[in-house]
C-alpha cells in the first residue's frame, strides 16, 4: 500500500505539467511495468500470451507518443 500510494501521489502531481497523450501513456505504462518487474522479474512468473499481447499495443503507443507519430489526416475537397 505504501509503494502504490507514493506512485499515485507522484503521478497525480505530475499530471498538471504533462500533455494529455503523455498522461494516457503513463497511465497504461504503470501496469505494464508492474507486470514485468514485479510478477516476472521478482516472482519468476512467466508472461502468458494474453499479457504479451496486451503489452504490445501499449509499447507501440508509447513509442508513437515519444516519437511524435501522427495519423494522416484526410483532406476533404471543397465542392
């Protein structure tokens, strides 16, 4: 409870200084780090296919935000 409380205080105090996409990524990275570091590295539990499949889009989204990827916008021609 102590570690989670400290993590939430740090995250919530940083939110006013961050952009919305970065806040979204931080919110999703927190459980991924917990699964990888705590469950796998500390307790030795292997990652299951569902966990790996869930982590992949989070990793791609994190890269996209950090590297500034943008979806191409469609231009509508004026008629």
